[in-house]
């Protein structure tokens, strides 16, 4: 549930296959604090194979800009959020999908964790939100369900 800027800043050295974690370095996070995020085994395996297949060095970005103006012998720039969003929009348009963004994936994932019964503190640990209040404002709440729960609590039918 990383921010797109955090995901695009992942370097090969940040992958820790032995624990299934990716390390988000403090200089790449919005909150300027290092955190670890679990990756499903298939995703970790795919990322490790990508790095190996492309012969990336530990300091190389996993997702990089392949434009000739952005690549030198010493340094490959990370893919920008704008480039990622542009490509995501292109794919969504091609598939007739609307209302999708990299941010909506993050928001939906965190909301689903909440609906699955995860505590706000647990979600905060994954999301990197500094405060519980900012996290609560971030989660989508089904207003109709809230009203129904309140009616049930008060003993009033719908």
C-alpha cells in the first residue's frame, strides 16, 4: 500500500526476498521514515527475476525511465509518477475504464483492509500515515451502512 512515488523509488537493494519485504527508504517516503512492506511471494519473485533479467545493480531503480534523454552510463532515472499515470490512463482508456488512478488503488486497498477488520493502527503501519486522523479521513466509509448500524443500535428499523 505504498504511494506511487515510493514504489517508483524502489531500488534493487530494497528487495529482501528472504523475508518477503521491500524496504521503503526514509528519503523516498512522504513521512521521511523508513518502513518495510510485505510483498506476496509471486510478486517478490517477479521483481527479483526482473532485476536479474535486466542485470540491474543493487543501486539501480527497479522501475526506470527508458527514454534516451534520461539514461546515461552512470545513472538511470526512476520512472516519474507523471509517466506512470500517463501510461495507466492510456491502458484504462483502451479498456474502457474510468475513475482509476494509482492513488485509487492505494485508497481501495487500505479501505478493504479496514472492512476486513484490520485495526487502524495496523493499517497505519502499512500505509505510512503519520496520524490516525489522517488515515481515518483517507478511508472510504459506506454511509448507508453507518446509518443502518446506528438504526440497529437505536432499535429503529429501516
